[in-house]
C-alpha cells in the first residue's frame, strides 16, 4: 500500500495546529514503525521537513520552502494535493487535519481518509459568533462539512466528536472512533516532588475558559490555609484582566516539550477547565506523569478520563476552587486516582491508534 500523508498545512507554531501537529507526527511514526511494508510519502514544507520521523518507508516530498500562505494552502487543498498524490501512485490520501482535497467524493485511487478532531468551529458559530466573525464562521464550517461529505472515510478521536459530526453533517456512516495515543517523556515513576505548585494549561481562545480558570484558582487560594502557587501555560499576564489579589500566579506563554515535561512532573495537581474539547490531551498526559487533575465536567472528559479526575462545573468558579482544595487535601482520593490509571494508560497508545488507523486505510483501499 502507498499512503500520501499530508502534513503541508500543519505546523507546531500555528495556533490551533499545535495539537494536530503532534498527533500527525506521532501517528506517522507509529504507522511507519508498525507497517514496514507500507510506503508513506509525506507532503510538507522544507521549514518542517526535519520534524518528519526517520524511517526507511517514509519519503518526504517538499511542497515549498516555508509554511504556506493562506493562498498557497487553498491552492494546495483544492487543486494540487490530489494531483500530487496521484503522481505518487497513492492508494490512500490521508490528512490529519481534517480537510479533504478536491471537489467531490473520489471513486478511484487515491481515496480520501481524514481525521476530524472536533466540531469546535460550530460551537463558535452558535455560542460566540462575534469572536471570529460571520465570514470566518461561514467559511470554516462550510469547508468542514464539505470535507466530511467528500471523504471516503472519516476518523475522529472520541465518541463525543462522532456525535457532533453526525449532528452537524448528517453523516451517519464511515465515521471511525480511534482514540489518540498519549505518550510522556522520561521516567513515569510516582511523583515524589508533590506540593510545589498547581499547573494549568489554557489559551486565549474563549472555549479554553481562561478567566474562570484564574477565578477558580483565586477561590481556592482564599479558602486554603497554605495555598499552593499556580503556574499557567498558554497565556501571559497581559492576557488576563482579572484582579489577582496579590495571588502567587506565574505565566508561561510558550513551553517546549522539555519545559512542559518539567512543569508536569514537579506539579502537585493539574487544572483544566475548557468548555469544549475533541479529546482532551493534557489531563491524560498529567495522569501519566502521576499528577491528578481538576477538570471540566463535560461529556468528552467524562468519556476519556472515566473516574480518574475531580470533575467540576467550568462556569462555577467556587466549585473549581473547592475541587482543587478537595484534591490537594484528600490524600486517599489523590492516591486512588493514581492507583487506577493503568487501564487508561493501556487504552491510549499510539500503537493501538496506528493499528486501528491502518485497518481503516485497508478497508477504504481494498474493502478488507
């Protein structure tokens, strides 16, 4: 089998693409490692070509020198991607970003498989229509629906996302739920450096709920006898217009992989209160680092974390604070969560993700 693996529009430092970039590279690495007889041609820019995993069955095809402009991305997506995949004699065209190339459903090779991680643009269209504006909301949601209907098969990362795809697109077929793998760097022994700080990840996107995150922490700090400081990754102090009452809060706008690892392994607890997610990587990463979390009580986090977290209403800052206080003061609860992490660690592996993804490729290409 020949797979044309399209990473051209995905980059580490391009806003919402960060998580998709990590997914695309980790999945590619596992696919190539576990399927030595399959040939992968990876489309990307020279700027990111060095990030592609080094395997004998991976060949890099550089499309341009730098990450593409918007005009280049549109030309690539609608005209050049399938043309290039056909020149490579690909059986499958795969996009980890969820946009199908061309203008219609293909009946000849290369057939199209895409991963649609979430339907969050529809959340913005309905709940926060003014954040991106009418034109952006209209174009992005229409492109997503078009991609869903064009694809020969769709992969998504949770049952919650599958339900949303079905609800918005009306597509009840060809949607495969394949959970992401989650890996952490270094030793995963029990954390013996608890008690230093609470770690949180958020961003300036409204659905990440940064204001309630800070207010929730402040509610905790007002009630705890000796509150732990908070370290927040993804924003800086100028992104928050909330009186912080001289609370011990520090901000890290950007963190590389090694920095994130250190922030996780030295933390006492993790705080993650998004309004909506497609899967929710960070609390799973925290759990593998033996850090327990206070997270939003939303369907997808219930799905992926089961009972391995303290769940709180993301809109009730008092309950966020109380959740932190309970987690940090109830040692039995903390340790129970850690003791029950193995089933989750075994469930979310890149090996399993790649195995299921290859099954989809084979079904689409050969009907088996």
